């Protein structure tokens, strides 16, 4: 035995002072880069209703927007509300480019023939 009595068994990581390190702290989720304007959801909905894809997009936006407050209440964060607005703003902004791609005839809705692809790879 060492002088001064038995020594405790050291378990876990230690820092130079001999005290145990504190457990890692959980950080809060990173908020979106900016909060949308207070009227952004209503303005966005008006733009979606004016778009040619309104029959599909308006119900989808309204469903996501209706679910966002419940998620925000559950998580105590406005991030979900902000994300719904940001995602739909991006979809609406990219719609002209997507329409131009589909109009160009390079639409990839169908599936390719795997036998044809395998034949190309073997050549």
C-alpha cells in the first residue's frame, strides 16, 4: 500500500488538474440564417396560387405550414416555421429553371433499360 492509505481507482477521462471533465453539453439547433418577414407566408401563398403548379403546390404548402406550429411548440423553436418558408421560397424561385429543363425534352421521368446500359458498359 502507498503511504497515506489506499488510493481511489481513477475511472474516466481526467484533465491536468485531476478533476473529471464535465460531460459534453448539448447545443441548441442552429437557426436559419435569417427570419422571414412577418408577411412572408401570406405573400408566398399568393405567389403559389398564381403559379401554374398551384393545384399541387398550394395543398402541399398548406399541409406543411399547418404542421409547422405543432412542431415549433414541441421543440420550443421557430426553426420549423422558418424552414417551411425558406424551402417553399426556393422551390418557387427554381420553378422557371425546372420548367425550362422539362420543356427542353431532357425530362428524366421514365426509367432506363438496364440491359442497354450494361451493354454500353461492356463495349
